[in-house]
C-alpha cells in the first residue's frame, strides 16, 4: 500500500511532467565538418534532414569538441576556447565538472539516461581512449554525477553491442546520446571531407533505420532525434552569424527528426547549441535547464503544435514498489473535440480498450519485474496522443 506522501509526491511529479512533449529524446553528435559539407557528402543524413526539420543558421560556440559537448549536456558556454572558468578546454576537463547538468536534472525528475559510444570497450568504461573511442567525445565521463557514482557509469554503453538490442526490447531511456567513433563521426583528420563524411553516412545508414522503425518514431510516437556537429571545419570557419563573424566554431548542420517535427521545414532563425539544450529540457519537461540553456531561446519553432495531450497522474514514472495490480489514472485533452477512445499497452502489447472520456482510471496486473505502461487516447478526428510510465513490480 502506497503512503499518502508517495501519492502526493507522485502527483507533484506528474504536474511537472504534464508539459512534456516527449519521453524519448535522442541526440546524435558528429564531428568537424560544415553544414555545406554534410549536406553535400552525406546523402542519407541529408535526406532525413530534408524530410523533417533543419536549422539553416546553426552554429557551434567554439572550436574544440569537448566545449561543444559540455555546452549541449551542461550549458557551459566556452569563453576564449575554454569552459568551466578555464578548467575545461576542447580536449577535456582538469577535474570533474561539478556544475548542474542533464544527468542531475534527469535524476531529479525521475527520468533515465543512456549513452551509446561506438568502439567503447565495455559498459561504464572511464578510460581516456580505446581504439577509435575517445573520452573527450563522452562528456558524461567528466561529470561529477557520473565520476563519483558507479551506478551512473553503468549508463554508458558500447553502441554496436547494445543499442539495437535495447530498441528491440523497448528498454529505451528518456534521454539517449549516440556517438560514433573517430572513423564514423566525420572526425578522422587523415581523410578528406568526402571520405570522412561518406564513412559517417554509411554508419548512420546502417544504424538509424532500426531507430526510425521503432514505435517511438511511428505516427503517434514521441521520439525526437536531434542531430548536431560539434563544430564546423577546423580551418577558416569561426563564424557565429552574419552579425558576429568571429569567435565561434562555425556553421554546422542541425536537424530535428521524428513524428513531432514539422515536415520538410527549414528555419533561418539563429540557433546555437545552448538552444539545442534548452529544446531538450522543454521536450522532456525537466524542472530546470542547466547553465546557459536556461536563458536560451530553444528550438520550439521546429516542432508541430500538440493538439491532443495525455497526462498520467498515477503512478509516477519509475514507481519502484508496484504490487500485483497497479492503479492508473490519466487525463486527455484535445483542441479538436471530445475524447472518443482509450487503449492501454503493457510492454508494447494491448492490455485493454475503453470508450471515450476525458479521464481513464483502471487497475493493471503485471508480473514481477520492470514494465512499460503506455496510455493512448483518440478524439473524433482521429488525432492521437500518448504517454507512458515505467514501473517495477517487487512483490
């Protein structure tokens, strides 16, 4: 039996989460090539970018991979090529980064994160380099929240051995980082632009289709894939915008891919990587956005307006003490008219249907272990909205 405190705490979390647009945000980071080069030499990625949303004027805050990565995950804006008051540069940090970051915010909001890094030798690897894996392309390994917590280190996985399996099993975090290795991220300085980006595009054409076929990216799904390069070409591009031609990492490709993105949409709005961070915070509905992400404008322009929103108020997400039956309570609101139908799925399998009503209340029986419960609602126009919770039955 849940305590009154637990119920009230769960309702409080649900109130915070009610503004969420997505429960599954994926961030793909690539390296060292300009927007023009990426669109010219990466036909697979360029096709996805043209199909969904693209920022035509997107820029990195400085040259140096780690600066860009720390900006996207922690809002640490680099000054004179260094972040964290001079303690981090484009290669690494002198000590663990102790300021606010997405890992801290996600944990506080009872949401999960995972990073998948190609060529990482083992789960939780904290070493500096291994083959074509480099630690400087893994900002999580520098965050004090991870450095000082072995369990958090366990959220870092080798990409090739784990990502497809987790997609197939539905074991997908709320916030996922995807980082190819030096041969497949555009970085390899021994290759010309065309060769480096051909290698990167080939790897993505092998890896991303399984993600885009998953339920998160089908109609009605809430998957969002944000694609960014850390910086533009290393020589000759220090631009931020036409009005500020010096001091930044150059003009980069930035794309928003998924069913929530506007179709074939391009914007000339000036976008920096702290806008990418702010957009991630807004999509996930975390309570606060780290660093200079809090003051950024965000990327809302690239997304469709939500017309049907489902809010689950019980149980709260990642509820750890579910018994044989779990009580569900959800509300749905549509701008187009009354709710006509509900469906409840447990671990991707249909559990129950219900006739239309703004509120659905029911008990769901589960076996021991972890489960994903998804609740979908439809209105009379056929518009659909969904939300999900993760529970663990322990008795």
